């Protein structure tokens, strides 16, 4: 087992123990660890960090994980999504949030498996403009959208990059009809 894999396994044990403040702090200090944890699924149970955060009712951790690329559609070996786990534990508002955070399974915006690729979104109504401080690679339609350093782009409320028709991102076509385009003109 690699050193990084060992660190991820220890982080997963902390998640299982509900040590979310510690984990969020660690993720803030190490984006590599944060990205890897967002995509991790425990062999055997298929529980992810997002499932664990849902179990404990930790919305802050759920938001961070989804923004990093965790799939809201991921299923445990018992076919339970994070929203279903939250609902079972009585975290009904969180369950609703998780259902609403979904960009859909088997869609163009499905979260990437590769932790070095950013997730995309189709939640146009939440558009907030950003500027790329580094080159970004964003998952879309089974491929990648490249956003060069310094380019403007838009994100949803969870920090996922908005990508529209044919990989457009500045502004993504499809945002409220063409309202974003008319605002830019």
C-alpha cells in the first residue's frame, strides 16, 4: 500500500468516527488528499466519504466533498445513495440537499473518477463568475474541458464548474436561455 493510500485509509477511519472538523482542516491544507478522499470508496462496503458525512449529518463536509467531485449518486453495496443514508439517520434536510445537489447519473455532468479532474454542473441558475488562477481540466460528457489560466468561467453554489452545450464554459450555453449571453453584450 502506498503512503498516500495509507493516509486516505486513516482519513476514512476518521470519517467513520465522525471527526469531520479534523478532516475538513486536513483537506484545507492538502488539496491532493481532499480530492483523493472525495473519490474514495471503501472496498467491500462501497461507502464513500460522502456516505459517511451523510450518516453523521455533516452538511459542511457534504458540500466540500461534492465541490471536489464526490458523486451524490454513488451507491453502497446495499444500493444506498448518500441521500438515502441521510434520510435513514433522520437528517431529512440534508437528504433533500443531497438529492437536489445531484447533476444526474449517466449524464454529461456525471462526476469524474479521476481526482485530478474537476466536476462540472448544469445548475445554471446558481452561476457565479470566477477566473482560473491555474489551468483547469473539467469533466464533461466523458471528456475534458480545458480552461486556461486567467480565463473567466462560472461555478454553481457548490463550486462545480458550469459547462454547457459542446463544452462551453464562458458563459455556458443553456444558462437561463440566453440571458447570460445578453448580459455580456
